[in-house]
């Protein structure tokens, strides 16, 4: 095809073939393939073989005739400074971390079009929406659900004082005393629907019983050894919590005092609970965490794993069958709780 590309020496052809084998740039590799195919094929045959337009084949061949091997390089490299500079990407990162209302938009969530307009207003750089998608990927931005929070009723100093007191208790626990993290969890017969891997074009189904049933667990996680103690019941009330305290008294029969770290749920402070605590002769002391501090209660992670491993997307038809899986999980994890759930106090 001497009319399309110039006649090349054998050494030049070998050099071009070597570049083709070593090339990792998709665009450059396609252009090299066009020239290699034109050694033995017509432009029409080359375009059909590579699934390209004939105009692309002729354009690449013309560049090769004019500039040789250098003509295969991407001419956009000479376009000058890239639009997506570090300054522009940093500004984009600030935007996605902020709220659209703060930039005059009457909308609580960002769209790519809104980001492009705001970015142009703040940097003077006009970016196409498709380019903005690549920019979002480069700063590792993602679309995700926000975490719901509530207004915190305590001041930050008061919260920190309470947390320091609990950490001090754990660090200076008297000899023979025991400290546990306590909490309750709901177990529903209607499965919690969660994410799962699926094949292309597939959507798995989870059959729900329809008529929901509930069981409740009250558990205590030893702050030192990770030993798990739990009871279950059909209602989440003060009697369930008292049953857990009685179980703790039996498990830690030799402990002079059992310190229970827990949240401010109403059953932990009810009159029935107060009377039960009085009957325990001071062997159980409750230490309440600040409001809305689930991350400070170490047993919360165990409940999260329980939902992930047992209740989410489950296919149990009866509550007794589901609770068998729950008991099996708790007994299996009890032996590993110290390593999985407990971290040194800060």
C-alpha cells in the first residue's frame, strides 16, 4: 500500500511492531495497528478489521506519511495546561464536601451540572459534564447515603468528661471487679434487606413471611476478656434487662462489683430496674454513656455483625429456626469476641 503509507525498511517495520507489542496506551496502540494493517490491507479492509471508520484510517495514514512514527502520538499533548489542574480538583473536592445551599442553589443535593457551573464560577474553568465525571473519580468522590444524626443535647465538655470518667474506670478497675458493655438488639422474622453480590442481569429475591415476629436479645460484653453473656425474650422491657443483670450475677459470682456500661434507654432507668438494683446490694453499678454515642459501646459492633451474618436477607420461615442461627452465631463469636470487638481505651 505504497500509495497510503511510505515504503518502510525492514528494520523500521520491526521497530513499529515492537512499539505495538510494548504499548500500553489504547489510542496509540490503535494507531500503530492501523499502520501495521496497511502493510498488507487496503484502507477499507483495515477499517473493517479494526472496526473503525475509513476516515480514521486515512487520517492516521496521512499523519504517518507526514511525520513518520512521531505522527502516531496524541496531538492533544500539545494543547497546553490541563483544565483539571490541582487547584481545580482541590476546589471540586471542597464543593462536594459542602452543601449546594451554601453556593446559592435551592437544592440540598449536588448534580454534576450544578458542580460544573459552580466550579466555573469559582475557578473560571469551564468543564464539560463528562470531564467532570472523570474529575470526580480522580478525587475519589462517590454517591452515598448521608448518615442521619440528631442534635446533641449535651455540651462537648460535658460529653468528654463522662467519656473520660468511663475510660478511667476501665483503666483503674479494682482487683476482682468486672466491667461489661451492655445493650439490646431486635431480631425480626421479616428479614432486613441488604446488599449482596449478584450476577449480571440477576436480582435475587428474599421471601418474607409477611406476618412479622420479633425476639429480643440483651447482651453484655466483658471489657477485659471479651466474654459474651446474653439472655433473650419476647419483649424488650425492664424485665429483659433485669434478667441480664441476674445472669451476670451468676456468671461473675465471685466479683464484688459488676460495672455495666450502657446507653440511656428507658428500661435501664425505670423504677422496676431501680428496685432490682437496690435488691442486688450494690453488686451491680450502672455507668451511662453520653447520649447518641453508639461507637463507645463496644457490643454495638457485635450486633452489627449479627445482622450481617444472620438476619440480613435470611430465608428462615419460623422464628425458632432463625433463633437457632442467632444462638449458633453468638456461641461461635463468643470465643473470638476479645480479638474482634475490643480495642484499647483511648
